[in-house]
């Protein structure tokens, strides 16, 4: 696949001090060797 890139911006990383209840959150990782894993949720 050969495509031209758009004007993508990197995701900014924050700290847990900036989070509020009800905000969306995402976790990116490699649990149990599964590559490219993204989990989404809501802070409670």
C-alpha cells in the first residue's frame, strides 16, 4: 500500500493529575503478547 500522509498530529500524553471522572480514557499496550492493542473506557 502506497499512500501519502495527511496532516496527522501525535497524541499528547498527560498525567493522571489532569483526569476528571467521566472523561474518556485509552490504554495502549501489548498484553499477553497481543500486538497493537487499544482499550477504551470512561473514568469512574
